[in-house]
C-alpha cells in the first residue's frame, strides 16, 4: 500500500548527526557537533514536517478525440496534498505519441494553481493509450516521499487527417430524390435539357414563348431533375505494407487508404450525397449510408478503429457488401489479396460503377540486398508477391474495373466521367 516513507537523505542526515554527537561526547571534541549541526537541523525539520495525509493522484487529458497532428495536454490532479512541496513526473514513451518535454520528465515545486502538465501530440490515426507514468510527491525539506505511484491516462482516439482531395466530376448514377447531380431523366430542376412540344400537364411557367411564336405551336422548356448519389467506401485492412512515419513521415498502404477514404467521405458529404463504409479485416466495421456532420464523425471514428490483419471469416464468398443499385463503389486497396480482386470483379459484373484506388506506396516495392549484393530472400519473396499483384490488377482490369493510384485532388475525375459517359451512351441489345 502506498504511504509516506522517509527519504534516503533524511536517514543519512539523522544517522550522521547522531554519529557526530556520539563521537563528540566520547572524544570530548565539540568541533564534530558544529560540523554536524546543519545535518541535524535538516533532519529535525524533516521530522517536524511528518504528515499522515493520503494524497490522491489522477491524470486527465484535455481532449479524448483528436485529429492527426493536433495536440492535447495531460494534466496531473493531486488532492489532499497540503504537505506536498515538490512533485516529480516521469512518463514512458508510446508509439506515435510525441511528448513535450521530449524525455517526458517534469518536476517542480507544487502549486495547485499551475499544476504539472505534459503535452501530447499524436502523429498517427488510431486508438492510443498513453504510456504508464510514475509520479512521486515529496514533503517539505525532502524528508518524506509518497510513491512513485504508477498512473495511466484514459485512452485517446485519433481520427485520420483528411488528405487534400477534390473532384469536379458528377456521379454517374444518381438515384436519390433531391441532390446536386444531374439525373438521366427529365423532371423538375434547373439543368436545361431541351425544348419540346407542349403536352397536357406541363406547367405554363415552362412555356418558351420565343420558340412558340416562331413555330406557331406551343413549346416548353424541359429540365433535368437533380438527385443525390450513394457512394460506398471499401477499405482493405487485410494487411499494412510499407513503413508508417506518422503524419509528417512516410505513409504505409493502410495510412494512404484510411486518409484517402476520410478525404473522399468529406467531399461526398459536402456535395450532399450519401456515403457508406465497409472495412475488410479483423476489426470489420460497417457504416450505413448517410450524410451530415454526425454521420461524418461515425465514418472517421470507424476508420480510426481499424487494425490490420486477417479474419477467419473473410473468405471471398462470405464478403457481403451493402450495395444498392446505382451506388458508386470506391475500393482502397494495395491489391495484394485475391479476395479483394474477386470482390471487385463481382461488383463490376453486377453493373455497379466500381473503381479501385491503389494504395501501395512506392517505397514498399523496393527490394533489399544482402552483404554480397545479391537480392535477399525477403526481397525475392516480395518480388514474387508483386508479380502476383500484377496478375490481380490485370484480372481486375479485364473485368472493366479501373485501377488508379491515389494522387490527391482529381484522382477520381477521369474515372467518374468515364462512368457517366458509358451510362449515357446508347446500348444496343439483341431482341
């Protein structure tokens, strides 16, 4: 049980003062008393400030949810510390958590108004629990010490930073009721579709009097209705390839996938469209279609909880995606697993607009060599894996599913315009 204990300095001061007084009496030399006087005084003051209080310690974070690159403060709360004069705090190191001071060691004379704080800066998305730290309290004159007491702050959720992304292309198959995309059918809207003869039921405000006077027949202006679209984001978390250096360093395949998915979700949400999310991996998560700020927060929270790995029930035949007709499917994957290629081929055969965003970083394709300059065994295995990846990419492309690398703004523009052109083009069918 934690309790106040005498410090080593108090023990040494009391021992030396007692020994000096004893030898001074035995030897009849008062000089020893004079020399040991300061130590005796410190020991006496230490014993005078003996306390029986029971301090309570706690560590509280100012924020429990942050974005990559943001920071928060870890505050030490001490109650029942009337006799405390000095506080020392030492924090361990956790992955992707920067500390200030960098060594995680702080100590000062205790002031309840100022406290004793540590600054934390998460450098990567995910769920984190700050490293264990130890706190020691010292009474006046350094005579008594409480602790060190191990403490751990509450968990910290770091949402992925949104990579720069923008798209000027329209969604190919808007299926909702009200939105910002031009529909394939005419209706009430603001997008001009053409001028046609008047039919029973047309509104008089749509009459084009200029054309009607010129032709002698009543004509009306037809417009296209404006509808919203649904976008399903699929994140491949079956593995994480490459090195992750945090928000300011290199990005692994899962870093690219998570940040790109967050950027696309934000763009789709700002356009007024509905967005859904499906994660393939051990922490499989499904977020239904929706829009708005609260739904965006749900998507980011699910992305922050992703953990790479394989699940026992992630067979290609068991992967079921909540895809409705007309939904645009965007798959973020390094394309190193045949289950992902099988899934994308199935979606493409169903007639759904599907695009694969290649998230394999360029540094992950580099192969190492041994001391003699020959490729190492790991490098040879990785090269063979890349050959299999090329075959998977060729199979996906053969089914009509485009594969594009992630390059930020404009990544999906060309693909979406191609989908829109193929949808609007007339199709010939056998009767």
